[in-house]
C-alpha cells in the first residue's frame, strides 16, 4: 500500500490511500478519488474510471476507515454492512472526472472516500474500491461578528419576493426570486467579482411566477422550482446548465396549482419537490424520473398524491443524508399540530407523534448528524418561535419530539423562519422579528438561545427570509427588503471594528480635535463618524489604532463609529465623544507693566462652555511666550522694557481653549528726581506728580503727555535723562515701550556756603542743617532769601551775609524775607537784614 499526503490552501488535507490488486478483466480501472473545494460543511468529490459506466462512493467518518468490498460500496454500505452516512452514485464517462458535491458535513472532521465503478451493464463492478482521506475545514472564526450587506443592499433592479438562497460548491452565493414588477418572472443572481450578476436572462420563466425554491444538484447545477402562473399556477422546475436555462421535465408539470414549494436533491442527484396540492390541500412529493409513456411530465409522485389525513399548510421537504424524503407540515386537520412524515417501505409514515400548534410559519431541516428539526411559529406561545428535534418515542418523550432549549425562545412573535445548521451542527434560525419586522438570527449553543451579531439588523421590514451557510461556515441571510423598495438584500457576518477607548473624550464645537481611537478590526476602515458626521480626516495607524480629527459639531455627546467595507462598529459608552462648547473670551483684560514684567488681569468669560474652566493662558508676542494660571492676575516676567508687546488671554475648559481676548496695555513710566536740589514733576494730562525719589504710574499704550519740572526755592532744574522729547524745560513722553524711565535733575543754587564744606546750598536753612555743631561759619550771598529759618539744634553758628558770588568779600547785606527762629544753640549774625 502506498500513502500520499496532500494539503490544500484552506488548511484541509487529503490523504490518499491506493490499493493495487488484480482486477477482473472487464472491470474498469479506478483512479484515486480527489477532494476539492473542501469547506467546513461541503466537499466536491472528483471520481474517475477507465470506462464508461456508473461510479459509486461512500463517505465514511474517520481517516483510513475500512471501505469494505466494491459490492458494499455500491450498496452504500461500510465494511460491516451498515449503511454509510453519505453514499451515492453518478454516471461516469471513460477517463473523465465526474464531480459530486456532498453537503451538510461537519466541520474539522476526518472522512474517508471509498470509490468503485461498474460498466453500463452492471456486470463488471470493480470489487476492490480505492480510498482517499480528507478533513473538512474549520469554520471561519469572526472575532466581533456583525451583519453587513453582501454587495450592497437592494441589489435587484426591481421589487421582488420569495428569495431562496444557496451556495455553489465553490462558495459562490446564489439567490433565486420572483420579480413583482414588470414581467413578474423568476430570476436568479449570483455574487461574483464583487457584484451581483444575473444568471442567464433577467426573467427565465415564461410568465409570472412565485414561491421560488433554489437548490444545487450534486454535480453543481442550480435548479429552481416555482409556481408557474402561465400554467395555472402549477409546478415548473428549471435548471441552468451550459449557459442557459432549460426545463426539467415539462412546463406546469402538475395537474393542479401548488403552494409551499420546496426543492431538494437525494444523494444520487435526483431532484425532489415537496408542495401542498392546491386542490386537495394535502402534501405531495414528486421526483424527476425522466420522460416515458407512463411519465409524460418526466416527474413521478413519491408514494401517494396527497398523503396526509386532512388539510395541511406550510409543507416543507427535506431529504435525510441517506436519501429518505421527509415532509413536515402544519396539520390543520389535527389541531394545527406539527406533523412530520417520511417515505419508507413504499409508504408515507408519521415520524413520532404530531405535537405543538403551528401559527403561520414553518421551516424544516436535517442536522449534519441526520436528525430532523422543525422550527415553527408557536400558536400556543404568542406566535414566538419554537424549535423541536426528533429524539425517538419513549416513556420520556411520548411524541418522540423534544424542544431544543426553551420553547418560544424569541422575545416576541416571529415570522418567515428559516432553519439551517452551521458546520459544527449548531442550529440557527433566521426570522422577521415581530413588532419591527426586521431580520434577526438566533442560534442554540451552550444550552441557550442567543442573538447572532446585532439583533434586528435589517434597515426595515424583512420578508421571505432564507438562511444558508457558506462553505467557510458563515451564515448568510437573503430577504425581501421592504425598506428598500422591496428589492433583494443578502446579509452575512463580517468582523466588526470594535472601539475600546478614545482619547480625548471632549472637544470643541469648532472641531479640529485629534482623537486617538483604540480597538480592534480597524484594518481596511473606510469611514470614521462622529455621530452622523464624518470625521474631518482620519489615519489608520494599525489594526488597533486610528487617529481622527473631529468635525464641527453641536453641543452634546455622540458615538464615534468606525466603518469597514461592510459593517460599522457597535455604539458603546467606550466610544462617546462630547462636543463641548468652549468658554468665551475673558473680559476686562489689562496688562499693567512694571520693570521687566507685566501683570495681566482679567475677568472670567461670560460663558464657561458646558464644563468648568480649568485654566487661563497668557500669550505674549513677540516671542510667543506663554504663562498659565488658574485665576487673575497672571504675572509675566523676563520681558524687555524697550519692546512693545501684545498680551492675549484664553480660558480653557475640558474641551479646550476658547477664543483669545487681547489686553489693553498700560505701559509703565518711572520718573526719578535726581540732583542736590529738589523740585517737583507734574504731567499733562495728569498721572505723574512726583516730589522726591521715583514715582511710577501706567498709561495707555500709544498715548503721549508732557512732564513739567518745578524747582523748589533754592534749587534749580538742570535737565532730563531718558526717552524724553524736550521742549524747553518740558519733557514729551510717548508710550511706545513696555516700561520707560525718565530722570529729572534738580541741583541747589550756589547761594550759601558752610566754611570748610565744599557743597553749596540754595537756602540758609540747608546750610544750617549741614553745618557742624561748634563754631560753624555760614556765608550767604548778598541776595534775598525767602524762607523761614529754624535753628533748633545746639549748634554755635556765625551767619555772615552780603558776600559776592565767590564768597570772597562782603559788599552789602543779605535780605531775609521770612523769619529766623533760634530755638537752641547760639547765633552770631552780621550783614543780614530781616524784612
């Protein structure tokens, strides 16, 4: 025995086991079977022999499972004689591959293909089958699933109804439907090349049609069954092969109108159709058996035409994996109970005991392990959905049917249920949710029912739902999209972007805030929205981070959402961003200068926005220096006195800084009196009145005024120093710098001398004050002195008047206009006249 191992790109593998043995002379040689299009729930088998005839195969659980003999394979049995879970046959042409797609497999499971072939006469069966092993793929894991449209919503050209969804073996989704406008014919589309495309003509039925049902034969050919209004609303079946639609049997093949149509294939590729006979109102199943004199339509009734006891509704057909046809229906003649029948031993027999009470909707399917399930609108439970499965009649289960999870598992009434199984055997039900009538899907796993993705995910009412799983194990739902002109829409689960945090969470109404968005699933993001408004711009930094610039907005909190090509992130508290009005500008802003700095004072803004002010910022130009504080005033240091500055103040709250207010500048002026004398400086306009030391005040920037010096008696004004435009004794100052310093010099007049002291004085009192304690001699020029002299210390002084300017000779008297008081000490006076 030789074993070969082969891997495909989907991580499924094929192990080939080929046994060579002497073959009968007339038996066809067998090629090793080949598995292609390996999905999680289906596989296409490629079977080939050296002769024309019939190929037989069994599909057994496990890898390397014993096949048994060629006779057992041809009979659909395993090596023990037990019927194989999957088995069939197909016609083969010499040295040409025959393709057969097996569906409803279990994901990530090992299987063994056993294959043999015979001649057309059946007399040359190869007794030694060949085998190959393969493993179905695991279902695609979607971390954050949500529903999104496949190829956009409402993709049909006109309004439609009765969608039926199925997958080709290569994973291409197909949807059949009936047009409700124009010709009202049946049509089919497939999703390929990123778009929905018609399969064949836009309407392939002869006339108006309804109640479409789509299924693929094992060789990959799509078939559609429908109620044909052109032929008395009888049943017509067509298939698309070799680029054209053709009839399967005759048009309007039934002799009566039909309802509740279901199309399905047996394992050997025979098409079956179940329906409700419109005349007898009973279920009927027909299969295609080929034209003959006994079969002028090409179709024959399976068992009895109308095999129920009484009237029925919602007839639904499904074939078990071993090819036994089952029919489920609402048994209106039996208290509307769920009734399931199967065709075995040449007759239709009830499976278990009828149970429950059906409302207006019904769906029937087999799980991968071959158990029949029925989903129905439960009349006894407010028309909510209930799912039951067949477990066999026993003392515990007297009807043989058991509820899957709680009965009435939907939260409200549900319509148009469609039941399907994921590749791991989990039951899913799609339905139209009562109240909103939007589409929703639920699944039963971990012993509980839960909503799949987002609940009520269609944009509006959804009718005629059809649920199917792709080969990758992803659920798809087709429906009539009432919200979008009753056109067809197909939705599936996509990995949804998920936002876990944003920063910052607040921004101004004017937009422009750079927001970092953290989460998952951002690769390929096509849009970022703040509420309903697109971000001003955004950059996808990685699969877990986006940087977005907020747009302008209105006051309030919105959800930031990230959209991919098909789906948008779920809103949550983690993505909420508040457009917070910024504070208005501060008021009464004044910059008061002192030496090398300014004190910027202000009042709070009229509005703080929608959150408290957290700080104020002063910006100084030139230099763009900023200083922040929490209250007024804010001191700005390190300034240059000779520079003209502009000061602005902004208030900041949780969303950012508001508009700036420009300060009124009060530039500083310092006037300093200097010299040996004294005097006063006064300004016009007023503001400076200085008699000693340095006097400082502030004036509006750009203003101008004059400084006027007045010398005190005995003093004289000498001049100005600093930024002074002098006109005579006046000093003109223009406030064009931060801070200016002007110096006025007053010196004493040279009128009085204290002998032994080089300093000259303008007044006798000044000289007295500077004289020593004993024997001080004061000489005064022969001029008039206007002062009140007060000698109040214990000094002995000689006062001599009438001197010349050099104090060398006395030429007369000095004149005192005032008073002379001697309070202490002694005084000797000469040449002094007191008036």
